[in-house]
C-alpha cells in the first residue's frame, strides 16, 4: 500500500476507486469532494493543496502542469485503450509500485498497456 494520497478524475471508474480503497489506498474521486463539472485547473489546485496524486485519462493536466511551472501535484496519466476497471486498477498498482518515490517528489507519469514512464516536475 503506497504512502501517498490519490485523487481520481471523473474519467476513472468508481469501481477502480473502490478496489484501491479496499486494498487500503487513500483515494478520493472528484465527484466525492467537488462539483462534477469542476474545471481541470480547480481539480489541479485542490490536489496541490491537499498533496494528492491526480489519476486521469485527460491529457490536459500535463499541459497545465507545464504551463504553470508546477512542482506538485504529481500526475498519473493513463494512455490505454483498454478502459476496463480491472485492467486500469492493475496498471495503476503496477505504476505506483514502480515509481512511488518519484511521485512523492513530484512527477508526471505516463502509463500505457506495457510501460510506465515519468518526468520530474517542474516540467521544462
């Protein structure tokens, strides 16, 4: 179980969030604490304030982190075609297991079907 707090965007299934919680992860879904129509920048600011790692399928967050020169929050960006909750959950677990320390420091992580890549924040 990672020593991080996570914030799942609306495009992450509630089933994934539930499974990770059952495994002891500290994770919230946007819809639990914010309006479901919240803007990406507001979600980003919330995650930064609460020191949470954002999990999303939305590519806009990387751009927002880069433009804003953010050092936090960390971001896990899922770029997978298989959106089934069990597959997504497994890929998140694999990614966090591989790069938990980088997430603690501040990183943008890209996860696809077979690989996990990261870039340290702030992005240059």
